[in-house]
C-alpha cells in the first residue's frame, strides 16, 4: 500500500477512522439496546440524517449507553471464568 505522508491524507484517514468508530458504536447501540426500554432511533425517518437530541433526550440516551455497557461487561465477565 501507499504510505500516508501528505498531511491531507492523514487528516482524511483520521476522519475515516472516526466515521468507522461511529458506525461500529451505532451497530452496538442497535444490537444491544435494552429490551426493557422504549427504543430511541438514531436517524430521522429512514434517512441518513442523525437525530439531534435535546438535553432530556441526551441524558436518556446516556442512560441507554450505560445499560448497554453494563450488559456487555456482564457478558464478558460470565465468559471470562
């Protein structure tokens, strides 16, 4: 492959890496969303435009992420021993 030695290429690579991380986190969100909670959509009506949360929704989404992390940690711990 070609080495990234141009500053623009490095910036583009960092941007693409961030985009991949976001996609990966979105997949975790969908796959492990707690079934005990009402689903909070990530995108607006079938488009690729992300939902912009107000402050209340941001807190709720943080609670969802905390539950997802907690569930994943429990799964890892149960397979660890």
